C-alpha cells in the first residue's frame, strides 16, 4: 500500500482510474425500483476517462472540504476539549 500524503500530486496519481472507498456506494446503490442511480454511470465514465487519458478528473473543493486536512495529525479530543 502506498502512503503518499493526502492531496499531493503523487497521491492523486496513485488513485488515478481506481474506485475509491468513499465512492463504492455510487456503484452499488439502487433505487426502490431496483435500478441503479444515474451517478453510477457518471462515476464509471469518470474512471474510464481517467484510465484512458491518464489525467485526474478535476472536482470542486471548498475550504470546508479541505479543513480536515489541516488537523490530520490531531485527535478529535484535542480539537474539541478546552
């Protein structure tokens, strides 16, 4: 298993064209009628394009989304306890 720091160019390279744990639900989730959600096809297309082009698909990232990276070395107790 590779252990490049999250968010680095090498980390993105390692994930290129791979299904990630946080997106497995996108491939597995079904609607009440048994059909897959449209997000499944979108994600499959994204993975295929990454493999074909060798380029990471860009995604919107807000400041709030990156804030956990600021505290990656801290315990939750240290963050929330006075």
